[in-house]
C-alpha cells in the first residue's frame, strides 16, 4: 500500500465492486492508504478476500463479499450487508467490468447481453442500491468506471463500447438528479492501463493489426494505480465541486 501522505478518506465508508483484481484492487488499496474502511465486492469471493486480506495486513479495516453485479438480488443483498457492516455508506466505486473482442458481425446476442448486464446494468443496480444509503449519510460520492472506448472508436468491442457509453450517460443523469441532495457522481475513462482484461486480449481471426494502435498505446501503458489515485481524488472532499465529470486516464491517447 503506497504511503500517500494524505488521509483524505479518513473514516469514510466505501464499497468497491470488481475489487478482486486490476483497478478495483488498486482502488481498495489506495482508499485504505488514505484512511477509508472498505467493503471489497467481486464475482470471485477468493479474489475479494485476497484484496481484503492485503488491506487488513496493512492495518486497514476491510472485508470481502461475493457479488455478481448483473444479478439484482445479489447486488441488493451485498450492498445491504456491506452497509450494515460499515455502519453506513459514503462512497461507491463501480469497477466491475468485462470485455471481449470479436468482429461485430459475429457477435452473439448472449455475449452482447452479458457485457451490457455486467458493465451497464451492474453499474445501475449498484447505484440504485447505494443511493438511499448515501442519502441517509447526508450525501457522498459515486465513481463509475468508463473507458476511452466510450469516446474513441475501439474496433472489435461493440458491446463494451456501448456499455461504457451508457455508463457515462448514467453518470451525468445521476449527477443532475442527486447533486442537490449531496451526492456527486463522476466517471473515470481509462485507457492504456495494464489490467487482467488487457492481459487476456486476443485478436479476432483476420483482424487488421494496424488498428491495435487505436486501443493499446503499448509505449504508454501504465498500472491500475494511476486510475486509483484519480478515483480517490473524486471520492474525497478535494473534489467537492466536481460533479458529472468524465476524467480521462489515458496518457493523452484521446487528445
């Protein structure tokens, strides 16, 4: 856990989805380093427990819960259990996501639906479950994970791009609807970040490799910690007047 020299999240109660790896795990580590108490949610309970164990070994308060964010009943139960354990809620980070690459004309409806169910519907379900608890706490912060795929063409990723565009639209809607009630909702658009998703990348058969440069700036890839630092800022009081914003973390890939 990095020594940030800051305690901006001291005592804040946070739920992070997709906490078992990648940006989700890095966010949990950064939050704990800045003083937050963290509920680590992930489809893989083993992954979530590993993250929580790392945090506890470093002196933070953390625990793990299994949750498939695409399932309404699981999201409601996990958020309810997390809030009960934390004693309230101040921050929600929606980091759970999936991705696959395929020629759009070969995409199956089942695969399309699964990506949207996790990335977009899962974000909606977690937000819907968290908002009453955030309101009960007098407000708080929601940080959603989008992608540069939502703002720049990514070949072979139609479902992913559509889902992340939806996340951005949802973020703006929530920022307006609940902003005056004290909930700030912002979005991080990640690109060029090394995560397990990127590690599993496989080109579709017959794909034009020249298009890779549009989505993977291999000379500028950075670790998930870069996203975690931005997420921590958006969750903190330092971002008290930042609402409905999309923050790119992409090394100027989309500039």
